[in-house]
C-alpha cells in the first residue's frame, strides 16, 4: 500500500533573542545514486562646546569603533553605567544590533536631535534619567522610526561631552528602511524567498556558567525596572532577554506579550516574539492534533478567540494565530504578512510515497510561504529521523527559469551551510531535482536531503525528503529518487 499526498491534503504521507531582547537568528559525489576615548573637541577659544547632533553622532562612532576592537573598558567610559555593570557586558551590542555603522548614518542623515523631553516625552525622559541618576535637563538624543525599526539614543551632556544613557535598536536602522522607496527589483535580480531556513540547524551557543550566574543575579533588578516603569517597553525587553538566556521561555513570552501591547510596532519585541514562537514550535507545542490546553498552558490565554465556523477556532497571540479544527491544532499563521493567496493555491504537489503511515506534524503560513511537514509514526519536529516537506513559495516564479531558481536556492543553502555539498540530478522544463548533503555536528547527525523544485505560473513549490544519517543506503537513494521523479504539479479545480 502506498501513501498518496496532495499538497497539504494528506492521504498518508508527504511533508535576544536578537534586537530589542539583546541576545548575545561542490559537487556531491555519488549522492542519491545520481584605545582610551579621545577628548571631546572644544572650540578655538578653548571654551566648552555645546551639545549638538554632530557631537552625539561623533560619540556613537567612537563607541562603535571601540566595540569593534573589543576594547570594552574604553567603550564603557562613554556610557553612564550602573555600579554592577562590568565593561565586558558591552560585548554583544553589535551582534544584537544595538549599534551599527549604517544605523548611525541613518541618524546622522535623517534623525531629529533634541533634548530628552522633546525626544522621549516628559515621563519617559524622567524615568530614564532617574534610573541613570543624571539630570534630565542635561540629556539629549534621538528617537527615529523607520518601517523596519525604532532606534533610540539618550545621552547625558556633562559639559564637555556625551555619555550614553540609553542605546536601543540603532543597529536595526538601515539606509533602505527610511526615506525614498527603493527601486523595485527586476525579475532577474529579485531575491528568492528563503527556502533554506529549515536547513539552518546549528549547535546553540551555550551561555557560559559564569554568565548565567551573572544574569541570574541581575534578574531582580531587571524585574524591578518593569514594575517601577510598567510602560517602559525596553525594560520589559531587557528582562525578557535575561529570562530567555536562562531558559525561562514562558516568562520571557509573557513579558514580550505585554511589551507588544504597549508598542505593537516595536521591531525588537516583534523579533523576540518570533524567536520564542519558533522555539515553541521546535518543542512540538504546535504539533497538528495537539489540544488547546497544551497551547494555553504554555502561552497563556489568547488575546482574542475568533470563531471561524464549522468547528474551527483561532487563538490570536500578538501577531500570531493558532488555528484549531475540531478542537485540535490545525496550523499556525503569522498574521503580519498573511494574504488571501496563502489560503488559495492554484496548483498542488501530488505524489505517491512509501506507505509507512506518514503523519502531518506541522503546518504553518509565514513569510510568504505555506509549509507542511510530515513525520513517521512516533516522531515529530523535536525528534525526527526522516522528514518530508511540501512548501509553496508565493510569487517566486518571477525569479526566472527553473535553472535560475535552483541556482538561487543552492546559493541560499550555501550561505547558511558553507560546507554543504550538492548534485543536480534531474532538470526538466518546469522542475529540477537536487541532492544536498549537510554537515553534522556533535549534537546532530549529518543530514541528506533530496529536493524537487517546481515552477508554476506564480509560485515555486518545493518537495523535500530529509534523512539524518551519515550515508543513505543505495536502496534508500533509488527509492526516494523514484518517488521524487513520480511527483507532479496538478491544477486546483475550483
């Protein structure tokens, strides 16, 4: 008996925290058978300078240069830091996108410089100044928003130079994220949506025990900041970051949910929520068939419950939806970029598989992609040895020919896994079959993947079989190559 799969309708088989949280996201042979801070300048008469936009930009550039050199002691001289803040704790500011050269240039070009009250409002300015124990009247800064992020800088003027009180998300600002809209990409240059994200498995960077102890010691202080200033989004983000680092994901999620309600457009909070949602998915919280109590037990009660009719419900958490059908998890959706096209395919992948009782484990719609993943009985996203995916990438057919699409796909995988090896096994007018070998690590086995990409009128469809093993057997290679060859793209009848 074989399993018959059609796209996501299965008859058997087939398929900060960064930013605001500040967390420190060819050929394969025989595969598948085929310094101290400078003084602030003064004027020619030797008198003290006035606080200006140019001087604050200069200070930010100095700080960035010192951080790039990993000279945290010198960099710390440009900050107003609490007594228990060690200079080496500035490590990670660049990685967390708190500061970048491009972000500073955006502020220099477009940022509006003003005193703290003008920039942040009286309440927030007073709160930040009080926590830093500086005079609010002598604080200045930027609060600059683009469509991608909001960057904040608050600095204390000591009469001769600036010392930074607050630095948040400046590294997320970019020259293309504000001002005039960029020219639309032509089909020949348009980037292929990321089909390689599921191949990005790497060993998680362990937080050193000493750092964990330091983080744990700071938890009361960080929590206190959220109770003393309940409207301070950054304070909640910082607290959530610490909770995430020590592995308290539910509490980190709770803090970010509150922060998202205070500032729904805060890019750092959004990315933090996305990281946690992905973490929960990897823990099998959203496995198809899970009961609502499992979801609410970890994520809490939803912000909204929507009755979709026909025994379907939607639980909304910030900008995520968990859809239930007949009282069980059916799929998860990122509502920020959900479109009607995600729910209305014009064609589907149809294929016969090997009859081993594959079960749909995950369905999600996000980032212009509709994905379903299937596992063998007893396995799921958290412990699989074999996996089949079927994915529809909206609008990707405009990239060009199937060969151009395949080339971009391979380049994406290479960018994530530089040691990846591949072999193109079959090329048709509208499809290509590619074999990939991805390196293993001490914590997970080498992975082999066989992928067939189909080019449709508007979308690209990806059918993939993955296997965690050092080397697949000849029988396995032949079987799955034949299965991939037998797959077809069928029009959806309306």
